[in-house]
């Protein structure tokens, strides 16, 4: 019995303390989500690594370009009594496509690295949007439950006065405290979800987020969305597909390189030699020569033809991978789109339900103060209202993230900053 008497005081203290803590979440200090996103796109380790990979491929292009220029070489040899020095300078005149294939592959590898950089930006924005959805959902639900606790505390004060007046018993107060404790328990779970989402944003950004994260972006899409147009825009801009396009070009350059082995290389060679390692030759004799040189090596047996066929098969393999990826990204876009439409419709339905639930609650509360309704009916109406509000908050957070996701996948967001590109609203 003593425990039951102490329960209202204990729960009241817990709820009061939690309302203070929940209030700390909503300070006047605000950080725009766009600012966090832009900072992450500028400093995230995956972005910096992708940039370095592009620089590495640029060096490969420079190396390939030097294949068109003269190549110096020196050969030193000696015996017990003689020595020889040969200086050569080889200028390729025709290489059967060998040098061109190396250059084309280097260029395609740079394209692949560039699109890989875009893919890193794309993936990072996706991670931000996932964290944003959880953050907004938890943030709105905390505000709803905070308001509910304030309403329940007002009802509690009225019940306490009615207990003093002898109109209600302590059992009513204990029952209401149980309801308040249930809200507190849900609020504690939601607060943990909010903290996790905030930490995820901090990890992505690279520093502690001390202010509330706000997201006030206007709607990106019109009321009616042309899904066929979205699919076309995605297929022409998705980084994953562009990476595979670059891989196809790399595979094609491998075919060219394999085929070039069937052709000789024609070089112009300038040569200066001094001395000879052979016995009886003049060790001080110098010669200067300028001549054409044919070189050709197809490898052992029919290995050159095998290499060509293998390279061609690899082209077909990468093309098949691209077709599979196209189907995959289209399916993902369709899932996002259908969910986007469903969520948008459900938000509209819930908005109407909330208006009705609010009227029912206000009516019950008014009738309670006129002693024409029981307090439990008021609490039940408030609980029904809060559930609908929480459901709407859940959908609103998902809707905002889905709209941004659709914009990301259809080239309506800048991969460099995460901002909406001009002329797409």
C-alpha cells in the first residue's frame, strides 16, 4: 500500500525531469541539414580517397602519352679485356594500335575513377538521407509526446483537485500515473532513436552536431510525377551505370590491345656504339647508325588469338552486368516511387483523421471540465490523437527522405553539394 501511495510522486518526478531533458532537444540554435550535407561531401574520407584515385588515373594517361615519344636506352657490357657501350633512341612510327590501346584504356580508367567519385558522393548522400529520416521522425515524435505529457499533467492537476473534493479516488490518480509512465517509456525509446540518428549525422559529417538539425526544403516535385521521364533521367545519369559504361570501354581497349599483337611495330632507331666485347675487335671504335626496326611477337602458339577471344568475351560480360544493373536501379526507383506516392496519400488521409481526433479530444476535455465526461475518456481521446500524430510524423520523415532520394536518383541534386539543381523545381 505504501508503494502505491509513493508511485504517483515517483512518476511525477520522472516525467517532470524528462520533459526538461526533452526540452533540451529544441534549443534556439539550429543547423541546416544542407550545411551538414555539404560539409560531409567536402571532407568525408571516402570522397577524399575517390579524388586521389582520379589523380592516379591522370598520371596513367600521362604515362600512356609518353609512348608516342622517343624512348632512350643504354646497354653496357664487358669482358675481361673489352667493354662496349650502346646508346639507342627509338621513335615509334607505327605500332599496330598498341600505343593507342594503352592510351584509350588509361582514358577509360580515368572515366571510371571520375564516375567512382560520383558514386562515392551518391552513396554518402544516401547515408545522410537515411539518417535524416530517422532524425526527423524521432524529433517530431518527441515533440508530440512532450505535448501529451503536458496535457496529461494538466489532467492530473484537475484529478488531484477532484480527489480533495471527494469526487474521485486515489485509484484514479494511480491509473493516470500509469498512463503517464507509459508515455514516458515510449518517449525514452524515441529519445534513444533520436540520439542514434544524431550520432549517425555526426559520424558522416566528422564533428559533433551541437544544434538542432532543421530541414525546411520546399517540395521538389510537382503534384504529378512522370515516372517514365524519371526512369530516362536516371538511366542517363546514374553513377553505377556510368562506371559500367567506362568498364565496357576498358574491356574494348583490351580487345584492341590483344589484336595489336598480331601486327608488327615499326620503329626508327638512332644508335651510337663504342667498343666491342669480342676478342680482336677495336675497343675504341665508334659507330653511328640510323635504321628502321621491325618487331613482332604473337606469343606461343595461338595464344594471341585466345587472348583476343577472351577479351571479347569480357566485353560481353561487362555489357551483361550493365543490363543487370539497369534493371536493378529501375526496380529500386520504382519501389521508391510507389512508396513515395503511397506515403503522400497516407499523409493526406492522416491529416483529415487528426483534425477529427483533435475535435473529439477537445470536446471530451471540455465535457470533462463540465463533469459530463470521465477523465479516462479524455485520456483515451488524447492517446488516439497522439497515435495518429505520431504516425503522420513517421510518414512525413519518410516522405521528405523519399523525395530527396528520388531527386538524387534522377539527377536533380548536385552531387558536389547536395543542393537542388536550378531549373528542376
